[in-house]
């Protein structure tokens, strides 16, 4: 193989590698903040509060906070 052919094969391999890496990072759960991992958590529940969110909400009050903290539970928060 000539040097040009090796360069084309190398560039194609690198492009495939980058595409696979980008796909792996984009598959992270959208609810989790950057740096927060779902790990082996079966329910995949993020930390409560705005610091656990990937994007900041425009409005956030104590009712929103109480609701967020009680998420996987079946009972609503007592602040309603």
C-alpha cells in the first residue's frame, strides 16, 4: 500500500472511533447534571434540587423543591 492509501485508512478509522465515542457520551441520561452518574442505580433517580439538574429551571419555589425531593415516593409532599 502506498502512503496515501495508509493515510486514507487511518483517517477513516479515526472518524469511526470519534463517531463511536460521541455516541457513547450522548447516551447519558438527560436528567442528570454534568458529572453526576446514574451508576448501578436500578431506578436511575437523580439527586433532588436544581443542582442535580442538567439545565436550570426559570422558576423554582419551595413547592417545586418538595415535589422534586419526594419524586419516587407514592405520597405527595405535605407542603401543598
